[in-house]
């Protein structure tokens, strides 16, 4: 854990939280600035800044995401649920600790409308396909 990380402080019990679920790998708590009723955060207890920093063998905390999402949707009586995970400042990440926002959705709530989409440029697609090798 990192001394000055807000989420690490919450995991250590140094900062209060409204904890919905906790086990040895994960902590789930209500967001203190919710965009909807029940907006929660799912965080691994181990500190990693971005999802790309988490080793494959440390991804077990994600196994709980479906069950937690289902329960939150039931409890809030939401008709939908967004799972949002951002990496880096330009993607909107504010706290440098991997976290997933679970955002219960309701009819006509006006939250997170996607921008207009445009057709895929074939030259861009070809360039990415050529470079994307794992």
C-alpha cells in the first residue's frame, strides 16, 4: 500500500467509508460524491495505479464484480448499471489507485450519454491491426 493514497488509507481503516463488502482481496464502498443512488467503488486492496499495472495473478479481485454488481442493482432497484474504469488523467482517473465505479442507472437519469460515433477509418484500423501484437 502507498502511504498518501486515499484508497490505501480507506483499506487500512485510516479514513472512514460506507463499506458494502470486504474480503482479503477487495473492498467495495459508497462513493462520497455519487452521481446516482448507490454509486459505489470496487477497489483491490493491493495498490496498483492503473489496470495495466496489475499482474495477471493479482486479478482475482475482479471475480467478485458480477455478484457485487448484481446485488447493488437489486438493492437500489436500478434498471441498469454502468461499470466504469478509467486509467490515467486524460481518461478521467482522479485517484491513482485502480478502481471501478458501479453506477446504478434509472430511466431518464441523464447520466453518461455517449458522444456521437463516427465510422471507423479503414487506414486507422489497418495501422492498429498491424501494430497490435501480443
